């Protein structure tokens, strides 16, 4: 049961991070700060220390430098930290060009 809850929380965090990455350039700095703070709080509640630390660092960078390319870098790092605990996501998230087609396997 605990594993299912953790999986759901990790999936929610990934959804939030991907949503922020998709909205980059369309979110105000205060809104982005709020969203990253939510991610940080969730990560802290479930002891996802690496994600919490990265979110905190991103918040600091946003307060010093505003919006910029640094946002995507930190979102990628947070996504990687979450996905590292979910090996099944590596299979799901693999680009189609990396997955061999069945006909190629038969040759």
C-alpha cells in the first residue's frame, strides 16, 4: 500500500514538473515560484530529499535571476531524480527511435 502511494506521489510530481516545462515562457515569475514551492513542499512531506533540494535551489535562482534557461535545467534534474526511483518509467518514456521495431528484430 505504501508503495502505491509513493508511486502516485512521484507520478504527480512528474506531472507537475512536465507541466511547468511545457508552460515555460507563459508563466509569470511569481506563479512559477508558487508552483516550485508546491513541488518542494510535497517532496519534503514524502522525504524526496534530492527533489526538495533542487526545488529549493531553483527557487533561490528564480529570486536572483528571474525566468530563464536555468528553469529547464532544474526541472530536468528534478524529473531525473524522481524517475531514478521508477525504473518502469524509463521503458515508458523511451523515444520510439530507441525502441527497435519487431520487424527489425526478426531480420
